[in-house]
C-alpha cells in the first residue's frame, strides 16, 4: 500500500514539473514572437523615414500603415490585459 501512495505522489510531482516546463516553453515562444514583432515595427518606421528622404511616398505610406497596425495591436493587447 505504501509503495502505491509514493508512486502516486511521484507521478503527481512529475506531471506538475512537466506542466511548468510546458508553460515556460510557451512563455518563451511568446516572448520571441513579440520581440520579432518589435523588430518589424522598428524596421518599418525606419524604412518609412528612408523612403521619405528619397521621395517614394507610396512605400512611405505602406510602411507607416504596417508599423502603425502592429503598434495598434500592442496597444490594444495591453488595454485588454489591464481590463482583466
């Protein structure tokens, strides 16, 4: 009987450790995804400035819209998190 109780406890501990590892991996994946989105925002605004200097205004609008939409996504996500 005692061995079964010990095995159940060990099994529960292993499951909780696996859940923690899974959560850590998902948080790390989210972090990498949002870092990638930050880089895209910075590059799009930098390209918009560059294309403004060489007077290619269609590309300026394209990159400003892209960067603004991603920035709006971050702002809306933060507002939704704060309301919870």
